[in-house]
C-alpha cells in the first residue's frame, strides 16, 4: 500500500527527498575530507617538519640548554630571522625570512627546487635558494645574485617548497635558504633582532617519542627552549584544521536541518490531505498501526534514497575541498573513500527524515473513521504530551549530534540555543503577521486583494512554513555579507597622512639620526619614532619566575614566564588604548619609584592588579616596578601596540633600538625609500602595510569563498525547500482556483490573487531574514570584533527583491493548469 500510494504521489515525494539531498551531501563530503585530512597529517607528520623532533629557542641557548642540545647530538641546525634583502640586478628589495641551514636537513620529505639539483648542492657551492614566487615577482633567475645584509651570494635555484613553511606564511615573508656558515657574514643579527635557533634530530626507531617528550620538555622549558616532536606537530595541526572542519560541519548541518524543516512542513500538508483516505481505510478495517506504517515506510524510503543520493554526491564533492583549502594546507591531501561517512549519510537521511516527519505522521494514528463524514480541519490532532515528547526528541538529537560535531558541550549548547532562537523568532514573526492581518483585515479593499490576504491566515495557509524557509536561507547569506564587511574593516589601512603605512624596524641607536635624515630626504613625514627595550620578568609580586615555572599549581600563564617583552616609554596614551584602572603616569624623575602601565590581558595572565610589584631583568639589570594603570588595547589594529609601557624618564639610558613609522602616498615612493634604506642599512627591516593588507584581504577572500561555498548548500537547500513548500500548496490552491473560475472569476483575478499572496510571503520572509542577520551581525561587531558596523547594501537590493521574485515565479507556476484548461478538465486530471 505504501508503494502504490507513493507511485501516485511520486512528484511530491521527490520534492521531499530533494530537501535533504544537499545537506547530506555536504555532511558526507566534509566528514570524508576531515577523515582524509587527519590520516594525511598522521602519515605525513615527519615530512611536514622534516625531522623526528626539533629543539628551538628564540635566543642563543643558555649554557644548560646548549648542554642538553649537544648531548642529544643534533643532525642539523638552523638560525632564521626576518630581514630585508636586495637584488643587485634591478635594485628590488623585499622582506623575507632568512633560513641559515647546516646539515642534511630535511631527513624526511624534500626541498623542492628548480633545478632539482640545487637542493643538494647549495651547501657545498655556497649559494642561495630563493622563493620561486619572489623570483618571478622581481624577474630574477637562477644565476643572478642576491644581497643579504653585507653578503652577496649567487642564486642557485628557485625554492618551491621546504618543510616548515606554509602558503600563508610565505606570502608574508617568502623564505630564502643559505648555508649556516654565512650568517655571521651578513651582519644582520644585531641587538634587538628577532631570531630563532632550531636543532633538528633524526631519532632511532626504538625511541618512544611520547615518553622522550615528557622527560625532556620540562627541562628545556626551564631554559626558555621548546621541544617539538612530529607527533605533537601533527596533533597541533589536527586541532587547527579541526576548527575549520567544525565550521564546515556546522554549515552543512544547518543545510541538513533546513532540509528537515522542509520535510516536516511538506509531510504536514501531505498527511493532512490523506486524512480522509486514512479514515476510509479505517472504516474498511485497517488498524492504527497499519495506517501509520503505510506512511512511515514512505518517509523512511524517501530518507534512505535521499541519504544514498546525497552520500554519492558527497563522495564527489570532497574532491573539491583540497582545491578550496590548498592555501591553508602545508601538504597535498591524498583522497581515499571510507565507508563510515557514507553509512552516516544514509543513517542521517533515514533517521532525520523520520524524526522531523514524526509529528505529522502521528496524525494518522489518531484519525477516526468518522472523519469520512465530518468536515473538520482539526482531525487527527495529537495529544499535547505526544507533541512535547517529539519536540524533546528532536532537540535532544540535535544537541547530541552537535556535541559529536563540535566535541564541546558548551559550543553545542550555544549552537542549539542559537538555532532554536532563530527558528522561534522566524516562526513567532510569521504567527504574529498572520494574527495582525486577521485582526486588521482591510474590508474596504478590492476582492482580489482581500482574497490574497485571506490566503495568508486561513486553513491550509503556507505562511509559517515559507517565512521560516525563506527567512533562514536569507539570514545565512546576509550574515555572511555583513560579517565579511566587519572583518575587512578590522584590517583596513587608510591612505591618509595621519595613518602610517610603512614601519621601519630594528633601527640601532647609532643609526637613528641617519635613518631619520634618509626618510626626510625622500620627502616623507616621520609619524613616530618609537624606542624599544627588551626585558624579561624576574619576579611577579613575591614569587620568582624560576620558582613559578616549576610550580604545577601556579595560576600565572606559562607564556609570561618565558616571554621576552618588547616595551616602550612615552608620556601619552595612543588611539588604540583606553585606560581601565589606575592613573596614567606620563613622566618620572630619576629618584621616583617606577610606575608602569600594563594591558588588561597581561594583568589577567599574570594575576596582578593596581599596586602589585613586578621586577624586570633588563639585559642583566634588575628593575623593580609597580603597576600604576591597566589599559585595554585594540590588538586588531595594524599598528605598534605594547603590553607594557613605561613613563618617560626611566629607560632612556637602557640598551634599545627604534621603530620609525611613515606614510608613502604610492608604491613607487615606498619602493624608493626601501631601496635607499636597505642599501645603507642592511640590518633594517621594512614592512609596507599596504602589502600586508593585500595579503590579509586575499586570505579573507579565500575564507569568504569557503563560507560562500558552504552557504551555497544552505541557500540551494532553502530554495528546494521553498519550491517543495510552494509546490505542495498547489494541491490546495488548484481546487480553490477551479472553484473561483466556476463561480465566474477571470484568469486575471486568479493570477492577481496568487501573485499578491506569494509577493507578501517572499517579501516578509526575506525581510525578516535580513533584519535578523543585521541584528546578529551588529552583536558580532560590538561584542566579538569590537568594531563599528556599516552594513552592506547588497542583501537589501539583491536578496530582498530576488527571493521575492523567485517565490512569485514558483507560486504562479502552480496555477498554470487552472488558467490554461477548463475547470472540469482540471478537476478530472488532479483527481
């Protein structure tokens, strides 16, 4: 009976099935890709870092650290730092990461160069490997030369890939590789230079890497050094891409959830039409169980086919993800097909279809045989406790599935709470709209206008279903556009005289005046000259930092204990700072107690407050200070911000270096300044914020493309649900339209009634979705990004009319048969 009835209603059941196919496809594709990604990370963990484990330190190793490093017998070592380089051939300059290597690194994986022989010969021949993209940018070829500080080397090859680099990091500071023995000759490592020493090891197969890490890491931690193993690196990479996977899974889950709402609403109308037939079956002796199973088998079959088709599409879709995410992955992902995500897709198709259709399906259980004689819209209504149980089952399932996706109960609760609030808001507005139209019904309007308004709240109306379906899809894509604007605003670099777009780093004390003169000689303003003094914390309140490192019960965050702080001194707050507590001290006399200002995040991580003491080690000299004020710092701004600021009159005689900022009106003036400075001061590093902004914007565009790609599933699913919901109403609207024609209504009147009804629904759903997106994006801007919010106009001028027109077209297609055929012919055909 289920099969026979399904054949008669196959078009409608296919629309139900289409509602979940894309959601299943997205979930299966992402699950398969996540599984492949984890497998690739584990399989390629050694090749990703090029060694079994690495010891690294951001300063020259202490005596104790060097003893540990030497006792383990490193197989290779490296020093790397960021610096400017020049190409003598054409005078081009660029900020790069210099990697001085010694030994047979990498032990796993390869240095990919063109020509390939350069990777194995550059050490003996004494040349450089230069990032391939950088060579193309400056029209340089192997055989030309590169100037690194005071050293000029031949370029032996174009560097395409090397373990330890990613596409994003190389876009900011492209790598160049030179032999370790030439590092001193460059004269680039000077006071204040940020550098990193790395020692690479190839372990014996018998080494238990986890036990080794547990033993050695605490010893190195005491010496401001770190141990990274290939297993810890793979775990860290796994966690990083887990976050991407969680976001993609949630986007797919929303698409699936939207499809299930479509199934629930469509099955509600479908079952409502079948109630009289079910009553007849019960008059003929059909039991409650049989009538229920007839339609349960139908919905289960729809879910199974939808899950199977969606899983098949998902298998094909996962091939796209390595291409989409290639900029964020440090390796090529090998795709393999596993059974678990496919089986999960089929299970989700069946289970979620039945779960969300259960409420309308239960109406078949409560249909009385007397419904054959009665004309009662409330036939087959379930008891309230049954409804409550079904709603509770849906919420519990969604929560458990969210916990499984996110691996965090709090995030799952937040997601479910947000989903329930969104659906409740959309549903509440739809119900309020119906009640408002009913209460303030315009009795003086023309017949066609009144009839279209009646369709919005009378029995068999589609207002609630369509407003929720249209509103949620519009909400998702509008939130995407609004949030993208907020993110871009966070990185915007204004091209005004007041805003610096060039930062000049690592200017030594004896170079300060000459650099200033060189900037002024290029007719550029000096916006700021910021002194930097490096120091470490020696004592926090009454506890020595060395004691805190060994205290497993400490509340102070670990990074504070090993961090080399770059501090400054000045007599004023800057635009990115706001005083939260205490009193700002602009200047001190030589005999005054030293009062400092710290950022709020540092105060939280060190557990200090106003009046507490901190003793700093400033290049071997201990200085006692008192916390005088706490500032809130906007770290998102592209400018120099500091955790610790001293007043003037304290650090002027301390060893220091300077950072200059200026603004160049165009790229040509910026390039000219960089050429002049690098030629005279090779140790100076220059950051052009316009280039940084372009890179950040490019990254955001890629992220936005991924979000758009996932939003596509939700929007297309929403459109399919919309088509299904509107098409389902066809079977009520056709009968009504035929009766109107029988009573003498003209085609133009019927057309106008339907057009107005679907225009109202399209406008209401899309407008509510955009307004909800506006409210949520405003909350994100104020409480998450802490940024002013100027909404995009695109959702208002594109989505609002576009979705309204789409609803109108689908709605009007429903009554084609009424307009083109006689009433009797239509009734016979539909019957």
